[in-house]
C-alpha cells in the first residue's frame, strides 16, 4: 500500500469538492468574521494549500485504477483552478481601491456624547451625536463631485495594537480601521448647513476606543474626500465603548432560582427514596 497516496485514490470526489469550497470560504475569510490573519496572508495560505493538494492528487495518479484516476484528475484540475482564482482575487484586492493618502480632508466632523455611567459609553444603550459638513473655507465647487456621505465608527490606534483584523491600510478596500457603519446620507451641495445624526451604538460593537470618520463618495460610489473628528495621529477627541457582557439582572435571577430549585428537588428526591426504603421494610 502506497500510503498516503492511496488515500487520495479512495477519497470520494464529493469530499474533494467540499474541501476546496471550505478552503475558499473559510481560509479566504470575510471581514465580517474578523479573522486573525490578514486578507493577503490568508490568500497566500489558500493558494499554497490548494496547489499542494492538487500536486498530491497528481502524484497519486499512478497508484489509482482507471475509475479512480479519472476522479482524481478532475479533483486536481479543480484545485489548480481554485488556486488560480485565489491568485487573481489577491491581485485584484491589491490593485483596486482608492489610497487614503490621496484623499483631501474637506469635511468637518464632530462627535459629542454623554456617558450614562460617567466613564465609558455602553453598546446598545448610549448615543453619539455626530455632525458633519463641508469646510466653508474651501473654494467654491470643491464638493461638486460629492453625491453621498457615509459616516463610520473607527478604531483608534490604541485599540489596534496586536489586532491584525483592525489593521490600518492605505488602500481603503483593505483598510480595517473603520468597520462599523453609522449612517449614509445623500449629499446636497446647495445645503451649506451642518448635518447631524443621533447614533445609538450598535449592540455588536466591541470594547475599544473610537473616533468618527466621514467619507464623501462620487456618483460611482468611489471615495473622493473625507473628514474625521480627530487629528492626523488619531489621538484626540476619542471615546471609549464598553461591549455588552452578555449578562443581565433577569438572567442572574433566573439562574439563582433554577439553582435553588435543583438543590431542593435533589433533597426532596433523596428524602422520598429514604421514605420508600423505610416503608418497604
């Protein structure tokens, strides 16, 4: 037996297909799940694993019978195809997207808040009042291409340390600084007054230190300008958010009641068994 090459021959084709699909969906990852590895490194891992398995499948062909050989060849070709797709997707990620360093800071953004507990804002409870508008000192026509304003909640540098899934990238497509959407509003260049929005911090916002950033988009939904309520170093006008712990007073009361009930039930069970034992004698 030529192990482990025989293993590839005897593995059902559906298993290979399932593996490759899991590889693309899981290792490649999605920002929604905040994987620890970055998109570029996950793409490299996916490519290496796919290509390695495809080569292993090719090497196992001489040890397979005719029926197994046909199935293994097909799985190997799918692996090479997916490896090529991963390479192209990684190249697309690096080539597409606006560089943040090329954007002009033309928007004025402020964020005010009142902590209910005096120290930090609570997710799902507290609110942040956000205002934004064009810097009036800029020449007329600066905002001629602006069509939409999108406000985002962004991680401050102190909450990005040792967290690759929050890493700042100059390419906005790959940037993970601003992952939480606040609101999106159409832009009207004729309205020169400051716009405002009362943002209730979402329940899924994790504990951290944040600031607010606004992006201006053109008709093609491409970033053309920005503004934020903090300075270039992102170390001023920040606010802290405390995530939901998952515990509630009602839950604590229920756990105590059921714990007490279980103890009473257990004691009652033993008492009843003793009474039955005595009666049987």
